[in-house]
C-alpha cells in the first residue's frame, strides 16, 4: 500500500448520509463522558438545574470545537490531523471539585486554563518529562484518582446528600443497582458498538424506571431555551491560583503521556506513521483544548480512546466522519433543551453509573501497575505510600488545616498531588530517572468496558 493511498483513506470524501450516520455514532461514543463530567462536578458544587444545563451544553459545544481543532489542525503547529475525538476528562473530576469547593468556580476555571497553558508549553519537551512518569508513577496516580472518586459515586447512589433524611432510601439503592445490572448484562451479552455504550444504556434504563417511580422532573426541559450560544466566562472572569494550577497540571502531564499512545494507536489503524512533529502538534492541540475548556465554562479535555474501537470496528478512517461528529456536537451544544434532557437523570441513577465508571478508572490504574515488578521492595513501597497517602489525604483534607498557606494551596485541594509527589520522589530514590516508553495506549477517561481498546 502506498503512502498516497494511505493519505487518501484519511482524507476520503464519503456520501453525506454515511458521514452523518457514522458521525453520530462517534459523537454518542463520547456522549457519556461529555455529560457525566459536568453533572458530577456541577452537582458536587451545588449548582442549580439551570446552571447544570448550561454546563452540559458548554461541555458538548467545546468538545466539538476541540475535536475540529485536532482534525483540521491549525497549520502544522497545532492539532494531530487524525480522525480523533475529544471529550471531558474523568481523571480530573476529583481535582476540579476540590479546587471548586475550596476556592470557587472562577478559581477552578482559572486552574483549567493554567493547566492548558502548561500542557501547551510542555508539548515539545514531553519526551524528557515522560521519564519522570514511568508505570509505577502513572499507575499509582490513576489508581488514586479512581479510589478517591468512589465516595462521591456512593453518595450519589444513596441520593446525593448524606444529611437529607431520605438518603439511603431503598428506592435510590434499587435505581443504582438497576443501572449497574444493565451495564453488567450489556457487557456480558451485547457486542461491538452496543457494548461500548453500555453506560449510556444503563442511564437510559435507570431513568425510565425512575419515571415509573414518579422521580422525574420535566420542568427544566420545558423552561429551557431552544437556542443559546455558549458564551465565554459565563460565571465571571477566571481566578488563577498556584495550588489549583499545579494540582491539575500534574494530571495534565500524565494525560499528555497517554495521548501519545492514543495518537499512535489511531495512526496504526489508519496505517500512517505518526511523526514526532505531528505528535507534538497533537499535544499542543490537547493544551489548546483545555484552555478553551476554561474559557467556555467547560472542563478539561482529552482525546478519547474508545473511538479507536469504533475506527477498528467500522474500518472507516476518513476525517470527514470525525469532523461531522465535531460539527454535530457544536450544534447540539447550542440547543439548551437537548442539554436539559440530561438533567432529568436522577442522582441515584447517575450514582450507579458513577460507581462503574470510577471503579474502572481505579482498575485502569491497577492494570498499569501490572507492568511494574511489585516484588521489588522499592516499587511496592513506592506504590503503597503513593496510594495510601494520596487516598488518605483526599478522605481527610483537614490534615493540612493548620499548615502554611502554600502547603494548603498545593496539597490541600486534592490527594492526587500528594500521591503524585510521593510516587515521583520515591521512584527516583529507588529506581533513579530512566527513559521509559509509555505502554498505555489508551486512556481511562473514555471509560470503555469493551476489549476494543
């Protein structure tokens, strides 16, 4: 096969009806992440249904823009120019909530913008930074992220508010269990694309059952506008805090390392050798997408790996399909009534899905640790201390309440920073700094329960 043929496959022009159908499929593949992240963060920060609706619309809209940046590219400097999709990143949910609760929404968005700038600037030197994030470090960090988020999932499954007398109501628990059961059965008996949207199916079935229980409120959909443009800085101008930016940036660097694997995986399916220049342009695209996420009131973004599964399944690698998916997301993001539908999902239903999603994040971290020889005392101690202190300080943030402000700003927002610092330092002590190729081609943010990864 010649290079000209390969290039033609990526730039192939397909019939409009086929482009539209495949584009919807790609958009749906990341839909769970796009609506889940705003809902989790928005509900955790106590936002109103109207604000939640806007957050969801902003997430959908900005995901579309980020996807187009990657597919079209801005000259050869920004964007990987491969058929990839970008969506909201689960890995940063806990950190965003921590910063938002401690310093407010404006500080959270300032930290997202700051993280995007750091990612953009570090793109050319990622090869040097990756050696500080071998599998023992990245696996520990991702495990901490998953385990730290689980309490929020269980609280949502119980009803969302521990102080509410109805918390733990059997109806809430039944809904959460139904969602989990649907996800499990879908992954056992369905195949291909239907299996890849098992979480979406769980949310759908759970919401239907909740409707029969009289637990749905349609007033938000009725009052939502048909058309509204997502405006920058909807919640006010961003506030930049060192601690918040550092917290998110550490996870952002890990994401960049994983994105290299995703780009390489997509290139392999497209039968294209991804050059170093193209990888760096892709990493700059990741940084720019996160800057836009903060500007347009959305959240951190990452290139989703489940779209690799769709490319493998359909064998259609034309960028026209993922460009169509990006345009579809932008249009849907401008229709508040569409976004308001997601606010129908009762908290216990969403809690059931969150238990699965966040548990899978933790398992993804454990899977990364399989690459590590844990029989070595140094690696075992590094992992144990990183996870123990990372999860521990997440569950007991009051530990730093009497510490100097700089300590509170850096370590008090999230245990992820604590765990990351411990993992990096311990790894250097025991193993030194050695170049290591990142073997994790996928990411944990798409939460794909399929083997197509």
